[in-house]
C-alpha cells in the first residue's frame, strides 16, 4: 500500500503590504538611538582601513539599491503581494543593519572625530531610509509629485555622501575645523552688517508711517512686538559692541591659525591630540553665536559680559591645548601670546564698559 505524505504546513500569511511598511519604518526608527550612542565593537582582528572603507561603501551602495527596489515595487497601480513585500522589506532591513555593523567596526583608536563623521553619515542613511518608507506608506509612489519625491531621494543622496567622508582622523579634523571657521566668519559678517546699518531688524518689520499711531503701538506691545526703543542701539550699546566685534575677529583668527597648524603639522597617528583640538575648537562657534545674539537690542549688558567671558575662556583653552600639542612644534610661537593678549584686551574693555551693571 503506497504511503501518502501529508501536505506541508503552510507558513503564516504575511501581513498586508502597508502593514509591513509600517512595521519596517518603526523598526528603522528603533535603530537610530543605538547608532547615536553606539560603541565600537571589540574584536581581536587588526583594523584594516582599506577593508573598512570598502565595506562601508559597499553597504551604502546596497542600501541605495534596495531603496530603489522598494520604491519601484510600490510605484505601480497596485502594491506588490504580501510575500514580495516581505522579501523586499527584509532586504532593506538587512542592508541597513549591515551598514550599522560596519560603522560599529570602526575602533575608537582611529579617532573620535572620524567616528563622529561616520556615525553622522550612518544616521543619515538610516533616517532617510525610514523617511522613504514612511513616504511610500502615506503616499504611493505612483501618485507622488516631483516635490514629494525630494524626500524620497534623500536616501540616495545620503548614500552618495559615504565615499566623500574623510578617510583618517587628520582629514576629519580639518573638515570640522573648516566648518567652524566658516560659521564664525558668517557670524562676524552678520554682526558687522548689523552695525553698519545701525538697525539690526532692518527689513524684518514692515513698518510704515501709517502704522506709527498710538493705537498701533499699543497693539504691537500687547502682541509682544518690539517697540522702537527695542529696535536700536544706544550710543553706549554701540561702544560695547566694538570690543565684542574684536573678540569675534580674534575667534576667527584663532580658528584659522589652528586649522593651518593641523594642516601643516598634524600627524595621523596622534589621534587623541587631534580629537582634543577639535573638541575645544568646536565650542568656539556656539560661544560666538551666544555673544552675537546677546548684542541685539534690547541689549542686556550683563549677559553680553557673561557671554564674552565664556568665549574668552574657550579661546584660552583652545590656544593652550593647541600650544601643548604636536601641531605646535615651537610652543613659543609668537602668534599664540599675541592672540591671547588681544583676547585679554578685548575682555578688559568689555569689563570696563559693563562695570556699572556689576555694581548695581
């Protein structure tokens, strides 16, 4: 008697395509916190820089390919079958986790600055892929407007940035320092322009003669709009801004000098010192921004003094760390004490002009 075999049990039916997209988007979002705080994986293998960058580039290319597959699958009149959707979603998720794994294989001894850049690129890829899935979930690709496709294209742009990441910690440090120089330069130019116009809110408020009535002023005060006395600097305010501008100029000069030293004398194997220089230099631009914002009317002179002192403290520390590092082969280099002296003179003047506020 011929034996009959029972039919194989069917696996669980996959969820609907939209439900699977929803789950994929949620899973990708859950990966982001782990990447933000992710530590380098411990391994007995010796780090190979060429192998690492090859793997990272290949991982980014795979994400780009799978994102294209996902978009194409949902660009038709009807979504793919639940089974096909399941296969594609698994591929997208696997490509993302593979990219994260490559990032986590980058040891700390290759440089914290470099790791931050690779982490930022990895986060961008994960976040943009999640945005792509969410866009397909809410608006089928077949009906996407060109403007809507911009958000979808972000994933490919993020993946294309990976080959442009600096390949060692010195190059990473130079990139970060260059961005800091540009930010401080922009802040300085905005401060100078505002001073030249003597009206920092010029163009922001469409005041007209008809709007200068008492009723309008009362209404503006009720709504929280700045009154005339809040829009302009007094002569005393303008006098205080002069040393503040000089301090920002010194900040720009400090960053430029540090960048030149790193470019000319920085050594790739001194990763810790380069990281220290970048970390403290990274604090200069936010400190400049705080000072720049505090000079706008209505000016609180005490806040200007406090923010100036904070910036001076950061500048002194940046110069001291740079002077003690390998990028300054001659610690007695004349530009460092000259810059420190200029910074101190700016602060002394700011203290002199704000002494009355301290005594009140």
